[in-house]
C-alpha cells in the first residue's frame, strides 16, 4: 500500500519536511493523498526527519533564568547569487551592505554589551569579505558556523552533489577560519533527504534549521535518535519578514521597529518566564540599518534588565550544555 513519488513530494510540501521512503512495488503516483487511509499517511510521516526528546535542561549555567543566543546569518552577495539567482548590480549591492555597513554596527553593538553571538556564514561570504572575517576572528567570543557554500538551496542538489559540495566547503571553511565548525544551518532553512546523514558524517554537533519546538531537541530520523541536536528557529523570530522591503518578485510590508520590538520582547518575556531558550536570527543587511540596530540595542537592554539573569551564549555553548 505504500506509495512514493508524487505523494512524497506532496507530503513534503504540506508538512514542510522532506520524507524519505522507498516506494513499494505497487506504487501508484496517481493516487490522491485523501484516498489513503490514516495508517499509511502516518507511516510515511513517521519516516521523515522529525523531533525526538526535548533537551530543555533543568537549569542554565550560573542559575540564569533564560538562555539567549543571537544568530547572524552573514549572507552577503552569496544569498542573491546562490539562492535567488540574481547577479545584477542592485542585488549585489544589497549583499555588499551587509558586510560593509551592517557588520561593523553589529560587532560594535555586541562589543558594547559584551555578549557573544553566532555567525552562520557561507564560505563565499568569507572569500568575498576577508576584512569582515578578520574582524570576526579578532573576537574569539563569537562562534563561526557553517551556512552553505554559496547560499545554495539543499533541494537543488542532484545525486552526490550535496555531499561533495559540503565536504569541499567544510574544508575551505576550516582553512579560512582555522577551526572546524560544529554548527550547521541550511541556506534554505530546510533539509533535503540526504542532509541529515551528511551532517552526521561530517561530525557536526548541532543543526539550527528546523522548527519543531521552542527549546533544544534531538533530531530523529526513521524514529531513531540521530545524535544531532536541533536548536530551533522560527520565521517570526527573524528580521527578514518584517523588514525586507522588497524581496525578489514580491513585496512585503515594512514594519516600524516599535511593532517588531513588541513582538520580540513578548516572545523573550515568555521564554524567560518558562525558563527556556530564545534564539533570534538576524541578517546584517536587514538589521544593520540605523534604526534597526537601535532596536536591537533596546531589545538587549530589555533582556539585561530581567532579574535573575540571562545567559547570553553562542549556539555551540547551548548545544554543549544541553547535550
Ligand atoms: Zn542565509
């Protein structure tokens, strides 16, 4: 009764996950999903990459009430080249802004507040912006983590391309930074059917691309714990949907910083009351504009005002704590 092909693609679309299973000899790609009994659909979903045990700890270091980790996806030109297939001057200039304007403001703000952060960086961002890389390497409190080769989508790879690309990109990343990264975030914030196995084989400690919880959890595949810790993210807890005025081929509204502060502060306050984790994913080309850096300053100041304390940590520090 198990059916593959079109059903796999449909389930992947519906669930936001990629499902790996072998079609049976009787596979019928024309069978609509709604004609399948619940057990068949449940069986197929259970074979996907999914969420296992919660890894929310009973306590954070030094008795802190909440753990906060700021992510910066240092996408630069790689985002437009690799993900959106745009290479004209206007798009490239938007990538340049992140390294040229956003990053100095971000690093200065983090220095001022004396807090660490994690920078998910495509290899090509480091190649294109060696000065920015040096500014990061001069601040060893920050973590550099893996974020694709040239911000390609994992769903575009064919055959062994994904494994070959990431093996080579990881070697180049390690050469450029002098340290092998332990954190992985897919450029597409998604995993292909091969990605998790590659992440395991390349020795990563954690992934931060998925969204099945508020707090850290163990990724399972085929119902078995993978050993890879997930530090989940969320579209509401990133800057792009609120502030990216024109993406590609579509417009999105730009929000006032006061409105976004209210949303993020409310999310943080609830994480604080719950003793959980708060991850905010930011992009230098988006959060780096003047009023938005001031927004981030206000948010960090708000976090620091909480009694009992906040543990500001890198993603790696949180993953090692909850492991
Ligand atoms: Zn990115």
